[in-house]
C-alpha cells in the first residue's frame, strides 16, 4: 500500500481532513496537499483529485 496521498485541490484536501487523514505537507500556492495514508484504510476514489504514492517529493 502506498504511504502518501497527494491531493490537488481544496475540495480534495477538505474531504481527506474530514475523514481524519493527517496532513503532512502542503503548498497552498500550487494547490498540493500531502497526507499520510492510514494503514488498512480503504481510501474511497470518489470525485476527488488525488494520487497515491510511496514517494514524498517536496
């Protein structure tokens, strides 16, 4: 399972925050928000924009 979730807009960020995902890093100017992917959690792929990754890049 990938360790991080990258969200690319405020709606996706707010969705993850409401589901109690931990915000690790953010760059609001570029609309990038990185969350810790909870072990064993099934992240719902609804209408949010995100990428799952094992790499922390910024």
